[in-house]
C-alpha cells in the first residue's frame, strides 16, 4: 500500500496515534502505522525501514514515553537520514532528551497540550496536507463583530481636572 505519512509513537500513546491516523486518513492522507501496516511474516525492522523510505512526512507523537523509546529514536533517525519532513506533535509538556533533541531541535513543533485533542489534530491534518502540497480549504473567515463604544460623559472627569486633556494628548498629533 502506498502511503505519504509514517506515524511514529510509543506504544503507551497508541490511542492518540490511532486518532491522528484516523483523522489524517479521513482527510485523504495515506498513512503507515505499526502494527496495523507491518506485513505479517516480514522482518519487523525491515518493514519499518521500508515504510519510512516510502513516506514523505513523519509525524512523531511526542511524549515522555516517546522520548524514552529506543524504537521511536531509531525511526526518527531513519526519517532524518532519508530526508523526510519530521513533524513533532507534542502531547505532553516535556522537552526532548539529548539524543532525541539532536533530531527534533530543527523542525517546528505542533503542541497539543490543551484539550480538546481533536482541535490540535485538525491543525496537524492541515499542516500535513500543506507539507504534501495538497490543496487545503481555507477556513471561512470569522464574522466581524461590531465593536461597542461606550460614551463616557465629560462630567466623569470633573473630579480629575486635566485628565481628559492628558488622555487626548496621547492620541492627537502634536502641533507644529
């Protein structure tokens, strides 16, 4: 099966990785994720390397578990070596340790630290589609909400002589 995105994650974060995969595929992005796409009977490491080579983007579901995972580190190293765009998707407020930092310090990170996760996954999907050069529907602009101005009667400043003049001086151009 041809694919565009390789999803790297710690097995502890599988529910999040599956959600990321599901949203990407719903948007028409072809994904490779283990163990679903690992060919039965094939050598595990060879399947991973071939899948990375066949991808254009790697999404790393990054957490403290992924940071400590030797498997995730090896996958990221292979992705960098093969010239993939690596997109870290941080689901936990942790910084990468030295080994992982070597590979993840350059790319821009997408943070998914605040609920709901789906909002951040939607941003991830849009980002991946742009990285793949796919057309992305622009979000409809937010409706313009008219500002309400409150009239402040001049007598409000009666107790503070000169205050209104000082406030106006900040906004009026200087004479000259």
